[in-house]
């Protein structure tokens, strides 16, 4: 198979698989959602980076010595409908790079990233990508079976927290603007918003 080094040679109307994705060797960062190419935002703002770093510190310190592992972008997460079995690269059509994710099942991890749904995903919005995170990825993560999903809005300083219910649908546990966020997956972990968003 031939490596592709020029993004402009791709047909944005075509449906691609993870096998195709592995051949792409160019600087643009992309995600593949149900076979369609989504360009990722340019380099995140300083605020975005600060928030990501602080959340990484909170979760990283908490998970030290525990069985769950924390990963940050760029880190390929290959998703499929949780009702279906694991698939070959040519049969996977979704590859995302969440800002942060926690994986508790070591069998989902390999040299290329995570195959299947992480237990928790945190996406930090940039002003240009709100629709993707709020709608497309919400539905994608729900379908894949991500147990807990945080949407962080750094420029307005609040966090949406969604948890998968027994019927496989997300429930909004709260929109947090101050105080601490009660992580559902790790009840002992309290994330202080003031420390996450402080300048």
C-alpha cells in the first residue's frame, strides 16, 4: 500500500477506514468519524493548554498506582458500535483523538492506542469546534459506550458532565461553574474548577 504524504490528494467526500488512515503521512491532524475526515483545530489556545495540563495533573496523580491509565492527545482511539465485536483495521471507520481519556481495560490497549471505548473521555472545546464535540462526538461516544464524558468550555469556564445510564444513553449529571466536579467513575476524585480555570 502506498503512503499518502499530501492531504490535498484525499477526497473529502469519500469514506475511509482505519487501514487508509494508517497510510496518511502528513502534518495535518485529522480524526475519522464514521469514515469521514474531520480536520482538527489548529494549535490550541494557551487557555486550552493550561486547562488540559491541569486536568492531566489531577487525573494523573489520582491514577498513579491504580489499574486505569490516562492518555492525552495525540492518542488514537478507534471506536465502533459497542453492540458489534472488535474489527480489523479495514472495518473500523472512526478514529478520534480526545484531549484526555482514561482506559481501565488493558486489553483495549495496543501499540497504536485504544481499540474500543475508553471509560472516560474529556474534550476541551476550542471556539471553532463546538458543534463537533457537542453533537457529533456526544452521539459517537454514547454509541460506543464511553461511560463518562466531560465537555470543558475553557473560554466560558464551565464543564458539562454526562454519564451513560443503564439504557446506554447519556444523562447530564450537571453543568459545573464552580466548586468541585464529582467524577462518577472515581468518586474519591474531586476536581476543583477554580484551580482548573485560574489564570
